[in-house]
C-alpha cells in the first residue's frame, strides 16, 4: 500500500509539472502567432524556450497520462486521495490562470491595448481546465473520493474575484461622485472605462462562482471541509465589511476634527465604501447558509466573526494608547497624533460593539452541560495568542528601554526619545493584556461552572482467542465497543458461537472496567471474558 501511494505521488507530481510546462510553452507559441511574428525576431530565447517546453514536455505528459489512464480502470486508483488532489489542484490552477488572463486581456482591450500574451494564456489554460473537467465527469476517470473538492476550492475563488470587481465598481462610482467636492482628486481618464474594466472582473468571477457553486455541486458538498470553507468566507467577508466601516468612520471623524485638505481626507472613501457594502452582502448571504450545515458550523462562524471584531477592537484600543503617548512627546516623529487617535477611535467604535453583540450570543458553560467545545477552543486560542503577543511586545519594550539607557540609536538609527520608541509596542501590549485577562477569566469561569468530564472506563484493546471463523465476532466487537481487536486463532476447528453469543460477549465487555481484555471463545465451551491489568 505504501509503495502504491508513493508511486501515485511521484506520477501525479510529474504529470502536474509536465502539463504546466507544456501549457506555458504552448502559450508562448500562440502569443507569437497572435502577435504577427513581431516577437519572433526580438526574443529568440523566448521562442527557443517555448519550443523546448512544447516539444519535450507535451509528449512526455501524453505518454504519462496514457500509462496512468489504463490504471484508472481499477476502482482502487479512482478511489485514491492523490488522484482527487491532483484533479483539484490542476483544475484550480488552470482556472485561476485562465480567468485572470482572460479578464486582463478584456480589461486591456477596453483601454485599447492588445495583449496577445494574456489571450494566448487564457486559451491554453481554458483548454487545460476543460480537459480536467472532462476527467472529473467521465465514469472511467472520475474520482470516487472527494469528487467535489475542485468545485469547493474554485467557488471561493470565483466569489473573491466577483467581490473584488463589485467593490471596485462601487469605489469608482463613489470616487466619481466625490469629484463634485474635489474635482482633481482622482485619475483624469474617463471614469466609465474603470467601471467597465471592473465589471469584466466581476462578471468573470460571478460566472466562475455560479458554475462551481450551483452546477458543480459546491453548495451541497458534504463533509467538514465544506463547512470550514463556508466559515472562512463568512469571517473574511465580515472582516472586509468591518474594515470598510471603520475606514468610513475614520474619514468622517477626520473631516470633522482634522485640518488636512479635503481631497486627501476622502481619497480612501470609495474603496472603503465598496469593501463595506460588498463584504456585508457576502457575509449576510453566506450566513443564511449556515443553518443548513448544522449547529457546529453556526457556532464556528459566530466565533470566527467574533475573533475578527475582537482584533479590530483591540487594535483600536492599542492605537488610542499609542496616540495618547505620542501626545506627551513634544519631539513627535511622524506627524500629528490626532490622526492616529481618530483611527483608533474609529476601530474601537466599530469593533467593540460588533464583538460584544456576537460574543454574548455564544452559549456559555453551565452546571448542567459542559458548553460548546468550539467555545473552549476559541478561548484557549485567544488568550494563548494574546499571551504570545504580549511577551513579544514586552521584550521589545525592554529592548527599547535599554537602548535609551545605553545611549544607542539602534540598527536603523531609531529617532526620538523613550516615549517615541515604546509607544507602539506599549499600545499593543496594553490591548493584548486586556484581551488575555478577559478571555482567561471567562475560560476559568466556564471551567468551574461545567461539570467534571470524567472519561468513562471502557475497553480499548481486546485479544480474541477463537476458531478460524471468528471474523464476524471480531468485527462485531470492533463496531460495538470501538476497541482494537487482535485475533489469535486456535489450533482446533469449530464455530465460535451464534449471534446470541456475540451479544453476550459485547454485554460482558461493557461491564469491564479495565482498558484491556482477553476473550476466549473456544468451540463447544462457554465464552470467557478476562480483564487484563497493565
């Protein structure tokens, strides 16, 4: 079995590399054909490389696939995890290259620029993607293990591209509307070209997402991996929405309390608005899918979003401390601390309420039930990570203090006095200390409120001494008790007992408090169950 796995790893790694090399070489040749030979004379080295890639890698890939194609007639080969991973990896790689190349070529065409390289790459890699999609759907080559893995990975990519395009469209429109206030704020080229280019990316991503989410089965794919991907999408989209909202609030506060030019203040408004709107839409849409995945996925998504909001709130608190320390230093390096203070206030105002509303909805531990295991893991991860960050920042503060005492300027010639040198790590330290203290207290409280989870005694190892036909009894013991069963066959032939004997053995094993037991099922004699020590 180990030799087969090693063979598959080597074969499919070689096939992946050969297909990639051949596709790169073919793209180079098509690029020169589409460029009407203008590159042929100017770049003979590139032409030689493309010819070598095609004429060497392509035949080798074809021969290797022909050899492996015959092996796929065996159901064990199609059930291989390595085969499923190869199809998923190559499908995702070819899809990413094809879509990005096609969108780049189309966006450049809107600007009036001809990109033969992008067109050639899109054509070749679209063919590679179509070839592997045919493998996924053919009964002779379709993997029987993780058949929807490629679709599960491709759907988030399409969603990310579509979200990027939509956010860019909103950013351009908001920026164009802002020109009524600051006419010379943005690029002088026509704004509708930027909108059309962003729409190209958005439409391409939406098509990819629609195909893999609905047609290829990513939405209904079972398993924990699909739940993890859904939780990641919810968390990242929530992070984009919160970051966008925080940036918008920061811009508003700077307009009210800052003296910088209006054009400079509202420059990030379009990007922040697009991120907030698109992130909120994606987050809400995918949150509605969580009930279909069960309570475990809902709890994990809630805690993930809570963690994202907590990072924002803690960062805001640390930045506020940083800005307050900066206000005490007359020789401030880096500008007015007011901008920094407003940034911290914005992050804290957005992150803290979001974190509290999401966190308080999580089910705490009680005396009647031990609470959600995801909550316990979340608490341990948060205060553990906070402790590590606090330790690192404390070491950095100590380094800066001794640097000032010893009169050194540091490796980079760090300017300023003691406050200027320690204000950033001290702000981070103060935030992480608060996060650690709160979550460690909650963890201790949950642990004290939860009932003791004593591990029930059960048999973990069973040695079965029986006749040659004892496999049914061994399988029954494994299924009912979950113990590892080692079978020793007796020299005498004979049956080990009927179904009632097996049931009796299972019952007696359930009464054993030792971790190991000996079961002797001799033909014609009563079955004995002997607990073992050690």
